[in-house]
């Protein structure tokens, strides 16, 4: 079987590297297709992919085109409109930062639409979104994408994450439907289904981590429950069996932390979550050093920049705040083994983890370290104002505090009596490994992708209403708009092997 992974960029290999390797080890051909390297992260993903291809000859890398036909502008406007309207949903209305982000994307792609007052009520917003969905159905496939997919001739297509505000991947789902190739959306992270856009074109199946995400796929994206596969979070499989690559003394010497006392690991968040995090960390550290609790005045602090938002930390000097250091300065993405080892060891050797709202808190829980956060007013919109943050605050997992005094009390208690891994396990089992802590997710994801081939069907005929609307809609893009719905590209015979 040939599997085409359509990734947003090479950076998503961190999320699905284990799945790609397992599919190759099972004898399948895997084509990793994307728009190129992750621009905002200092990581050699091309080098990683080259190394992976050498290790697994069945894996190869392809650069994929994005839509560039006469329908491109209209498609972008329609999708941006639906993304903005989704935040009128009663459960998403409080997510003002997310709604503003969606509105900003609409303003960029369609200033005219953004200037209009979109309806505030969900029934009206849902109705307009429904009309926009019909326009989406009327937009044909892009001939260039049809040709690219036909050339690669996959038996199945897996798209991740699909739900970006500006997602070129939507057109690959549309092409897959047109050519009769089974296609699945694979959730890339814990926040994807609630903090980005809507699923503009429904895939055949969705692959999600847990029951909570399965509910989100239905409630916010209209995916029928019978078409959603719960597998667990393959992204974290490596953390369960990993052991430290250095002693505590070696790690402290490497990072500049005093090995004679415990240290707190501060995990930074993405730019969207915490744009001005340097100023916050300085204030947090200053208050820690001024605490009446002696253990906090003397505790070491290791600040680890987020790999996608490391630039603000390039020249930051925390030496005046005593026992604090920034490492690694460039915020390594844990993709290569040495980077994974450094990241794992930073959590393993820490006494506790502090952050605003980050995936690292889940990874800390797997390693057995408790996470703490301050519900700071400046981050209200990207903590409580996001639905995914509520997952972390499940009883017994992320410890939240409304004041510095409460936060300091929690940290001091953790330093005096560290939490047990067993106390964190219920959340990890429910959210990361729903089939048991000893059951890895990667084989289940690979199984779900292999099972896609049974969903094979002949090339879909376009939705009747969409087909009828196309001549009208084409008037908005000019005469002569190419009709991808009538492309005569044929999918090659399937070569399914197990």
C-alpha cells in the first residue's frame, strides 16, 4: 500500500514520525508530502527527513503544490468566512483571542467581508456557514493538485492537521474525494479541534487521541461518531519508555544549574499563547526570589524557550535573579534523538514544571513531574479563554493558582513532598493512552490508516447542489474558470499489501 501524508510542513514529522516509521516497517510505501520546512522553528527537518529516508528506503519526501487556479481567491474567502463564523458557537464564544485571530485572517483574505458586521447569534452564523459550505461544494478541484496526486498514485491519503486558518490541505481532501482515494484527517495536537479553523471539506475519517477529541470532532466539526477513530496520542509514545541520558550532575553541569539544590523547569509557550513571556518570566522570577518561603528564594530555575518562539530569548540575561538560566537558547524541537534526550532530561531532573499553557505539561505528566501555572490576567484569553486549557485542569493534574501567594505555596509543597507518578496517571491514561498506560498509540494509528483502504470507493460525483451552483459561482471568479469537477484523471489500480 502507498500512503501519502499531506503535512502542513516538515515540522509535523515530530507528531507522526513514529507512525511513518511503523508503516514503512510493515512494508508500505510512505510519501511524506508538505510545503517544505517549518519557517518559525530552528530545526533541521530536511536533514531529519533525509536521514529517515536512508534508514527506511520505503519512505520518500515530496514537495506539494498548493491551489493556484482561478478559484483560489474565492476558496480562501469562503474558508476564512466559515472559520470566523465558527467562533459564534455558544461553547466557543468566550474564546475572544481565537475569534480575533480568525477575524484577522478573514480581514487579510477578504477585507470587504471582514468589514461587514458578521452575525453574533449562533443560529444565524450557522445558517450563513451552511450557505458558504454549498459554495465550497461548487468550487472544483485544482487541476495541478489533481495531477500531483494522480502522479503519486496513493492508495490512501492522511492529512495533518487540516484545520489551520489558511490550509492548503483542504484541496487535497477535495481531490481525494474526487479521485475516489480514501482520506483521513489525523489530529496533530491536543488543541487542534478547538483553537483553529473548521473542517472545510469532510474527510472519510478522523483519527483522534481520545474520547474528548472525538466529542469535539462531532460537536464543532460535524464529524459523525462512526467515522472517528480513537487511537491514543502517538506523539508521546517515546516518552513512556525513555530513560535519562545523563545523570543529574551531568545535566546541571551542561545547563549551568546548581546541582546542589532542586530546580524548577519553566516551559515557555508559543507566541500566540504568550507573546510577551520574557517580561512575565522576569517578574515571576523576581517574586520567587522575594518570597518569604526560603526554599523558593534558593531554588534553581531552568527556562526552556518554545522552539517556535525562541527569538525573544536570544540575549536575555537572568543572572541578576540568581540561580536561573536559559537553555537551550534556541529552543530545540525534540525531533532528533539528542534533542529528545536533552528535553526529556530537563523534565526528568526537574523538581516541578511551570508554564502558561503548553503541550510540555502533558509530557511532564508522562515523565512523572507535576505542572503548575499562575492564572495571570495578561494570559486570561489564552488560558481560560481556550477550551483545550480546560483539559489540563482535570482534577489532580495541572495545579492552578490565582495569586502569587497561592502559587508559591503550591510550589513549596511540591518541593517538600514531590507528587507521585500515580497521582498524575489518571489524566495521562484518559487523555494520552485511553487503552491503558502500557498500550502505545502508534500501532493503533497505523492500523487505522491501513483500514482506510477498505473505505475505497469510485470517484465521487459532485454534490448536486454544488454542481448546479457552479455556473453561478464561477461568475465571481471570471469566465473560463477551470472545472476541476470534470477532470478525467484516473487513479491507478490499488496495490494494497500488508
